[in-house]
C-alpha cells in the first residue's frame, strides 16, 4: 500500500542536538581534539580597543579559517555559506542553529589588521607544532627541506618589463598594500635581497611576486612555500614564504633551522634536501657551523664534456696544499718562492686557483687530454671543498640511500597541499599575504596529520 504524502509541518518545540548529527568519523571531529585556542585572546588583547562595540569572536574566525583550509574551501564568501549550511562546520565553530555566521568581509579586515600585526597565524602554527612534538610525532633527529611554487594572484597583462620598472617612483602613501609590502621587503634576504638580477616582468598588483617559468610551461607570477619537516611522520616544523628563485629558497632553510632550534630546541643529526641545496656555502654552514650531517647531493659543475681530464682526476694533498695531475706533476697556487708566505685569497665566487708549470705541460704526453688549448693546466678549488668532500662521502653510505627515500615525504606534502587542500593559486597578495596563507595551510596539514596518526580512543559499549 502506498504511504501517505509527507509534508513539512511547523512545530512549536524541537529537540535537536548538532552533536548527535556529526558523524563520529568526520575529519573535523578528529581534528577538534587538537585545536587549542585558549591563548589567542591573551595574545590578541593588546590589539583590541577597550571601548566601542564588541567585535566578532576571534576564536570563531580562526576556527572558520581552519575549516576552509582543512576542507579545501578557498573562497571566504563560500566558506561563510558552507558554515551556515553544514552542521559539522557549525559544530566545529561552536555555533548553534540560531547563531549568525560572520560576514566574509570581517576576515579581510582582521587579516590585514590585528591578525597580521600580532603575528597570530604564526603563533597558531607553532602551537600545533608544539602539540605534534608533545605527542611524540617529531623526534628532531632528521630534517628534510624543499620548496614548491604557488601561483600568485597576478597576471602578465598588468605588469611592466624590467627596463621600464622604477620602484623609486612608487609613492608609499598612495600605493596599495601589496606594493607597500614590496618596498618594505627590498632588503629582505627572502625577497628583494635574494638576488641582484631583476625579474623579466614585475606585477603592478603584487610587485614582490616572481616572474618564473620553472615548471617548463608558460611563465607566471608566483611565490615559493618552503617546508622544513621531521621525517619521522612528515610533521611540518617550519614554513617560510620566499621569492621563487633558488637563492631565496636555499637561504630559507638556514632561517627555518635556526628558528626551530630557538623555538623548540631541536637540533637534527642530518639535513636532507635535493641538489639545489648542495652549494658549497650551504654545505659548509651545515657541516662546520652547525654540526649537521648534510645528506644533500653536491652541486658541482666541474664536469667536462670535451673528453679532457676533470678536476676529480687530480689528487689533492691537504698537507702540502697542492694538486697532482695524472702525469705526476704538481699544481700550486704560487709558482714563486716568497720570503714571507702570502695569504691566498679566493675570488668573488670563493674559488682558489692551482696552476701547473708551463714547462711541465709543454713536454707532457697527456697535454692533448689535459689542456690542449691552454699553455698550462689550471684547477679551481672551492674554499668549502672540505664540506663538499664530507657530503660526497656521506652519499656513499647506506644512511644516505635511506635519506633519499625519506626526502619524498616533503614532495608528498606539497602534492597534498595542492591536490587535497586546493592551494594552487594564492588569494592574498604581497609577501605577508603569502606568508599568512602558507602558515594556515601548514597548520591544516599538521592538524590532519595529528587526527590521522592519533585516532580517538574507542569507547566501551
């Protein structure tokens, strides 16, 4: 028998609990156990006025932002709509059925105001990292670092070629916020001071973004998000926003290692990274200055393609500070004997030159394979060569082979960032906007990691 038609009827009283309608296995229910926002009111107190109309609860705004980044909701306007309609989102934000959802414009005002002035999002990120360490998910023994390019909110049509770009003509008082941040970051090692080379194009809407074609396709404006992770469980220990160039990305690793050491007192035994981080200066900083074993391929361009002897074919004697060529002759920095020994200074690239005697090279049978177009052979040696040799020795060990596999954990986090969280293009502009988005995304990834690795205890029936 056909049932009767069901029609909605209004009732005077309802017995309804949001708690019972949120599934036990929902992501936000698992994440909520690790969200500690008790200290943000005290952190923000100096940035609120003691008079005036009460503001929107900052804890509510942070919880809504976390919902957006955890669930991959990129638009704040859409986020407000989803929180209004979705019971699980309301539950996570501590809203009942009748509580109003803040307007999307509230986020913009607070992000560019008190949230940024108080560095709240950095504080939130470090709070979650501290929880990961407390739960035993990060031992601090092995670090891995890498960078990923994220497209900026800028386009080629609204840009200027480097020949016509004149930053000294920008009026800070009339310029938009992203342009003011660009001027403030001109001496920052992660942005303006990272390289003396001017980009091919500079965006008007976001001048600090880098014009790059690193992916091999059409070029675009972008920033780089740099991760420093603990390889035990892939916990993100630090994150840094930089220009999308190698110098800035390599320099950010130093910044993050120092910051993690100061904040969490973690000193790794080894640092894992790819060849881009294998410069002599970086290897020397890790090996000699910080005592960290560099599990990094050496960035070396000494190989030759013309069939002549390479630098590796010459034997170095550390005691005599000389090279011996395949023909058995010595290469020295000085061919003259001075009464007072002179200190040898490297060139601007940190390279020392060792030269063979022209008389030895003229009669050598191996000259055609050594220096066919030069009167005498010359070998360059970096002042950081001891640290480079240390990295080469590490590359022959079993531990290095393990490190190569662990390095993929950083790449997996970037894939998760773009494919699951949807962070393929930034919505905020300027260096500070990129930093805020990267901090929130890394916080969301760490919270999801906590929820996955530490499931809630099962309750007895």
